[in-house]
């Protein structure tokens, strides 16, 4: 049986640098897209539906790309790397075009392209960790991605705080600082992916695996058949994780869509309609607050590796969800803008876990020849709750939460507590075998 070589810390870091650019882009989506919709005249109950691009493209793109990359091998380009590059090119083009949005629907259309590019690049990254790293190094590999998630999203959110202070005025329909943030994102996306591609070699398939790949003629619907087959054979632990993700990711979309509005009301008592200048200041401060939770994420990401080895991935994730829930429950009641950093620290800890620890709970149960498709299916577990949220939350917000963003974030905190309970019921192979 082939034994994977042990990689150095720096080899694992170089392999994951591309995740930085991907997550810079996601950081802009989380913190900048809703304010852009606001600037273009969207109403509060339209916002969830306008964010439908993220979950739908994730649902369609990631599992298909995963299934395709499982069946791909090129001696020149590798298995996963071609998809990194295609995704980064799409993402960079969308980021360059986004600030020129002249209407809500133009911005929404570009968001679809941006999300498709991000998902194309991101899915193979999860599979690459499982491909290249042995059981001992997988925790470091997945948490390295958590580190770069925090780092990339920190830079994205800091750009939303810093650029409005130094780049004044409007260009077209949007503030000029939007152009700087998105152009920097385009450079980070393509640059970081090219770095990883140039520094990383993939493990070639064995002669037997290569023969098997060549013997299977791929047709246009082959990836779909592979996805349905994989779902049919899916390990029980992945169904348990799906329940955790149902509540967890519904909650996160509630936060991302409402954080700037909540801060504007609780601290500045402003909306875009009543005081556009104060609302713009709140958006800028939200960038700083969200930047801080991502700082917390990349500071704590590697520490969670040690805790997962000592206490189990399940217990670590449950604890991190508790801390995040407490932060969300406090968030909308804070009137001092500086105290928001204490509340969002909890989410920073939770986010560090969400980006890496759940993969440790299931990777031992996944057959190696299906790493790509199962990592894509895990993403389906993320985006299905997001689709449910975008389709249902406008109604919930309007008729049950009084169209109040603070109530939306409180609701998110309650959902995280439910997710915590579901986490405690997960049982996987690694629960009984201590990580080395």
C-alpha cells in the first residue's frame, strides 16, 4: 500500500496559499455585497433572494467539479490544479467587473459568476488535503485552510474599513472605495492560486488506478451519475454532519446579511433611508468588526489542531459553536461600537472550527477514490441550508422578526445552539481512534 510522504510545515503552507485569495473574495461577498445592494436601492426583504447565487452555484458546481476532478489526471497539469486555475480566472474577471454594476440585477448576475468561480477553485482544495496528507498531517492541512480563511477575509474586511477613509467620492453608481477593494481581490485571487500551483506537485495515480481511469469513458452526465451514486453510498457520519450544517449555515447567512444593518441600528440608530452617512460609517465599522473575527480565526486555527487531537474533533466543534452562539446572542444588544469586538470574538473562534474541524470528523469514513465527490457533497450540505435561508428568511424576517436585523442575529444564535446539540450525536471512526 502506498504511503504518503510527510510534508514540511512550509510545503503545507505553500499548498494552501491559494485558499487566501478564494477567501478574500468570500470576505467581500459577506461584508460588501449587501451594502452594495443597499446603495443600488434593494429593500430588506429582497436581500436574501439576491444572495441566492452563493448557495445555488455551490450546490451545482462543487459536487460536479469534485466528481470531475476524481476522474481527472494529466501528467502535466495534475488532478486538482486545473480546476484551481479555471476558478481563479472566473473569480478575478467577476471581481474586476463588479464595481461597474449600475443596477441591482447587474450586481446579482456578477455575483453568480463570482460564486461559480470561487466554488470551482475551492472544492478541489478540500480534496487536495485528503489526497496529499496522511492521517497525522490532515488536521494541520485542514486548519491551514482555516488560517487562510481568516487571513483572506481579514484583509477583505480591513479594505472595507481603510479604503473609505482614503478614497472619497463616487464612481458611477457606487462609492469609489468599492473599486479598490474589488480590484485588490482580483489580484489576490489569481496571484495566490498561481503561487500554490507553482509550488505544489500532486501525487500521481498508481498504474492500476490510471488504468481504471482510462478504462472509464466519461460522458456529459457521468459526474451527475457519480454524485447520485456517492449520495446513495454515503457514510452515516456524513448524514449526521448534514443535520449539524442545516442549522449552522442557515444561522451564518442570517448574520452575514444583517450584521451591518444591526450595527447601524444598535450603535448609530441609522438606516440607508434615514441617515445614509451614518449608515456608510456603520458599514465601514462592520468591515472592521468582521475583520476582527477573521483575525481571531487565523490566530486560533492552529491551536484547534492540538485540542482536536487531545479532546476529539466533535467536542472541539461543539465548544466552538457554544462560544459563537453566545457572541451572536449578545451582538444586537451592544450600543458601544468597541464592545462589538468582544461579542464577535466568539464567532471568530467558531469560524476557525467551522472551516476545518468538521472535515476531520468525516474524512476517515470516506473512500480515497471518492475524496473529490464527497468533499463536494459536504459543500452541498452547506449550500442547501443557504438556499433554504434565501428562499424562506425574507418571509421569516418580515412576519416573525419584524424586519429587524437585530432579531435576525438573535435567531442565528439560537440556531447555533441547536447545531451544537446535533454535533454531540455525531459518531465517526476517529471518535474511537485517538489522532496521532
